[in-house]
C-alpha cells in the first residue's frame, strides 16, 4: 500500500479525506469508518457520519494531521459499518422499489518537500 512506503511515510504531513454520499431512501443512515493495522486494531477512528434521509449530495471532509495521529501510518485496512436508522414516520423500505445508497471517497496527501 501507499502508506507502507518508508519514504512516503517520512514525507507525509497530512491527509484530507472527502466522503460523498447519495441517499435515495426515506431513511437515514449512520456510517462509521475505522482504519485498522495488520492485527485488525483500530489505528484511526473517523467520527460517525449521520446521513439524513433523501440526501442527494451529503459531503463530509476529514483532515488527519500525521504529527497528531502517527498511528495512521500503520493503517492497512478500512472497516466500514453502515447502520440503517429508524424511520421518522413509520415508513418501511419497499424491496420492489429500486433505490440506492452511493458512497464515494477520495484523499489528498500532503507531503513535505525538503
């Protein structure tokens, strides 16, 4: 992985992550993300994202400063937990009506150049 490169690790100062979610359901979702090491131990926790119902363009940005979170460099896996929230009006998800929950992510890596 990119984070396992020694030169990259020494130069990395900050990571900015962008998460985009499109929720077509009339139900909210909670998304939890944890970066894990090879032993499946959490090395970086991302605050849960509360996705509202019918959210066409939810975005959340997360900044990880390596000096503040050096264990992030040990991350080799990502654990994602998606939880369906209770309905606010008693509605149910109809399996005969196609809807989607789309989740996209991107990262910008900031390196110090010497």
